[in-house]
C-alpha cells in the first residue's frame, strides 16, 4: 500500500466531518447528480475512514481556522492512475484557493507514489468545475453519457500527467 502525507492545511477526514460532508456534497453535487447523499457519504466514509477502510481510497479535508472548508476523495487505480472521485468546497469558501490546495495535495500524493496520471470525471454541465480543472492544466480526454441511479448524465473526463510542468 502506498503512503500518504498530509500537510498543515489538508488532513485526513474523520467521523466528526460526516454531517458537514453530507451537507456539502448534497449542495455541491445535487444540481448535477440525483442521489441519496446521506447514503453516498456513509459509503465514502466507510471506504476511507472506518475500521474497514479500503486500501488506496483516501478522503482528505482542508481546514481553515480549524473548520472544514473542502474535501477530496482519491482512489489509486491500476496502471499508475490516481482518480479524483469527489472534490468540493463549501460555498462560502469558494474562489479563495481551497480547491487549488486540495488539488496540489492530490498531485503531491500522485508524484510521491509514482502515480503518473490523474483523472477526474465531471458532469459536462458543471462549467465552473471544468473551468477550475482547465485552469489547473487538466485536459479533456473524453465525453461520455453514463447512467447514475436511473438518471443519464453527460460527463467529461479530464486528466493530467503528474510530470507536467506547472
Ligand atoms: C470546483 C471547485 C472545487 C473549485 O474550488 P475553489 O476553492 O472555488 O477553487 P479555487 O479558489 O482554488 O479556484 C481556482 C481557479 O478555478 C476557477 N474558478 C473557481 N471558481 C470559479 C467560478 N465561480 N467561476 C469561474 N472560475 C472559477 C478559476 O480559474 C480560479 O482561478 P482564479 O482564482 O485565478 O480565477 C468549487 O467551485 C466547488 O466545490 N464546486 C462544487 C463541487 C464541484 O463541482 N466539484 C466538481 C469536481 S472538480
């Protein structure tokens, strides 16, 4: 199993973050994906935080003044790929670089563990996220239509090599 290094701002999630995370994810992702966010968040915490957590799944939180402001879920895949499952920042903290810090954390983890490629799938209607990822040098790889809980969502897959110059 690979190691993960957290920093001053980005730390591992814990169950105290759980209610905050349900609220964050339902507000941030609800406009794009119709889903039971309480159940989704429970699965996420069980995969990454609980006693039965799964190797290669990480859930990290960025704090400001000891309060959670944003979170990112990453999964180590085969073939040196790191996948961003979820990335979201609370509305009141957006536009202040928190998303960028979480992305730097993800990129640092990928580099430290020789994971050569990072990818992320975003609802194609999510223009802000696509602009954010584009500003962070992610390129569009593909567009797909995928069924999520009975709802078909157009999605854009973006990716970045970890050895690209910033
Ligand atoms: C996408 C998201 C994570 C960005 O987080 P953030 O903390 O606001 O991002 P940052 O402050 O680090 O922004 C960095 C860059 O992203 C782009 N960006 C961020 N918010 C933007 C907005 N509202 N409109 C346009 N561009 C925006 C800009 O290019 C910005 O660079 P700049 O400040 O130099 O202009 C945040 O908007 C969010 O949580 N959205 C809902 C969840 C989501 O859509 N997740 C999708 C997975 S990526």
